[in-house]
């Protein structure tokens, strides 16, 4: 485990984007795992800037998102497909065929999860990852998820739904109850994992995930066993380490 601490989220994002860009230049056929949420937004902005100003090409990169809500169409503003298009994909030269996100409107969600899991049998080269401040979930692997869990349909906990409710116009009533998530097995098989967290609200869960016991009740604690874990924190998130 290597822990990098930065003054603020923008400095963190620039450093993480630089590492991703270097990896792409060395290995153009990079298999890249991507998260959603507020933490990676400035990182994606840096990648877009590197593409526009320095010619960083994503033509041969293959991207795999961590998760998607069930019941949302790709063009729904609250879907993760829409998020990725708005913040990254439509601003760079990655082919649409090289972007993979579970289908939220799949007729058979369990078959869709199995299809997505097959895409992840070859390990990701780099996986960018966040962690939930309330229960330590990674992807949508909620507390209790086994370390060997595959990509699957999951029930979202009340804590997760409540934390995501502000993003939906109708609040909690419109917040999905299920999602398809990349499993902890695929997360742990990734060759490199970049765990990113910012703000004082993440400080306690970061301390527990990195230095507490490895328990199923805190999914992020599985990362302690990853051989190539890079932790990117701002000073606020690192304040309890």
C-alpha cells in the first residue's frame, strides 16, 4: 500500500490523472476501470485537458464502469451512463464500442450482470475507485459482500439510497433500490487500484478501511490485501491516519 497525500482535491486529481496518462502512453491498450461520484470529476476534467492540449489518445483504451442503477435508461440524467458521457467520454476520442457500463434497463438484470462479469475475466490494468463515507462500500458492494463476489444485482442499503437521494429530483422516492455492480473479486484482480477520497467526511472510513480489521461489514477493508494499492487522499481525508 502506498499512500499519497495532497493539499486539496484539485492537486490530488492532477496527480492521479498524470499517472493514468503515463500508463496509457506506455500501454495504449489499457483496460481502465472507472467510478462515478463527485471525487473523480476533477480527475476526468484533467484527462480531458490532457487529451485536448497534449494529444493524450484513448483510441485503444477499453473502459469499464463499476456500476449502474437498475431502472434507468442510459440517457437519464441520473444514470451513470449519462454521467460518464457528460464528464469524460464525449470529450475524448475513446470509441463508443470501447466503453462498457451495465445496462440499467436490461430485460434480465441477472443475465446482464453475468454478461458483464464475463467482460471482467481479464483483469483491469488500472481501476479508479472511491469509497462510501457511511458504510465503506466500493462500487455498490454493500456491507456483507463476500470478497469473492462476482458482478451481480444488489439491493442498495437505506444508507446508500439516502446518501444518493439528493441527486434525484424526487428525492428518496425516486432513488433506485437496486443496481448492477462490479464484484469485489474483479476489483481485487485489478493489477493496480487507485483509491481516491477527499474531505473530512471520508476521514473516518478511510482510517477504518486502511488500518482497521478486514471485515465483510466494511467492504473497502478488502483493499488492504491488494498488492498494488495506491491511495490518493487530500489532507482532510487523511486527517485520522
